[in-house]
C-alpha cells in the first residue's frame, strides 16, 4: 500500500514540515504503513504568479535557495503554486518568479498551473519542470476530468466536489487514478458559488502588489479589500460533517484500493497548531497520535534557528 501526501507550505510552515519529515524518517512506526510525503507545495512571498492563497512579504534569494536544498536533500520536491488566474503576457517576465524557477530548475521540483498563458511560458522556458493541473480550474464534468488526464500533466488535482462520489470516480481509468490528487480536508462548502471569485480576488491582490512594487518612490501603503469567508477559519474537526470530507479510514479502506494514492492537505494560511493537528489526524496511527502530537509540539516550540 502506498499513501502519498502533498502538504503545505515550504515557506510559511518550514519548521513544522521539517519536523514532520524528520519524525517520519526517525519514527516510522508512528505513521500509517506506506505513507510518504510526495511534495511540499506553496509559493514564496509576493510571487505575482502565485494563486489559491495570498502571501505578501518578502524573501531573500539565499533563503529561497536554502529552503529548496533542505527539502530536495530529503528527497522531497517543492511544487510552486503558480495558479494566478489573471496572469497576462506582461507578468511573464517578472524577475522574482523567474529567479525562483531558475534556482529550483533541477528536474526534480515541480509547478502547479492554472493559466494557459503561464503554463506555455513555463513549458517553453523551463521544460525540466513537471507540471500539475490545479484544482483551481474547478473541473466538475467527468469528461473534462478524463480529458485533463490525457494531457501532459504529472498530476491532476481533482475538484473537491468529486470526493466520495465513488460511482463517478470509477469512470476514471485505472491507469490514470495514480495521477489524480485528491484534496481530503477542503474547508470550503460543497459547490461554493464564490470560489472562483475568491481565486480571482487573490490573483488581483498579487498583481496589485506587483504593480505597487514597480514604483520604488511610491511610499503609500498597498491597499486591497480582503475576501471575507468564514470557511477559511475551519479546522479539521469543523469539516467532518461536510459531504466532501474524506477520513483517514476512507483513504486507507476505499481510495487506495481503488488505485488512488495521492492526497492533498490544504492549510497554507493555517496556524502551525491547526496544521499540526491535521497532520496527526491524517498521518499518524490512532495509538500514537498523542505521543506524536506532543513530540511535534515540543520540537516546534524549541528555540532553534530556522530559515525565514
């Protein structure tokens, strides 16, 4: 049995993810059999190509290179969430995003895409990067899902509204199920009508920040309107009644036997404590959860110098 988890975020949750990876290596008996961290996804602050969640701030290139090396040395690729749906030709030459891809351009790290314009640019200029199709595309037609799986993508992240619809998931060929990635802990309401609008507003925020940074003489603070959604505050125990929720037992007893083996945990903007509990809930055997939680919390609160 193989269970692959794609986890957030290599920058915002660097310390927590480093602790998790080390614990899996040193104490594998705590974790479900066959469990592996397949990738860490996310984006460095203020990447205009970033989508899905907003990240402002800054990061020095040396810190970026250090973080890439830390995870790559552990055999884990970074996957850049370059899923801003509003990308135009004028954004493709952004020096910061291009520097990041050049730093990670070793044939091991990966990119998640939504915009056809940006996807073509990356394929043309950085052909070493395996590319994943984003759940932000919101493909809720099964013919569309199967068509997406026929394209040159390493993974296709399914829309969370397919979760637990096993009669429909059976329509994905067995050969393609291993390339599907399933979001198991979606905080959004099923069939959220505001989801596309939310993605567009996040993309607009990044573009406004990018435009603001182009004028070094502009000392006025960047202003933007936050997207208000109470679902964003949900933790793992707030979603268990949603029809899209997938339990650890369902992963092991239903999805894996069907041939699905890639599972995504969202939480890029969650607190470390919230995300830690999600990791323990999904990855750790029930009899070791208290012990693993204590050890990870203890390590997280130690005064150790980490990047960023």
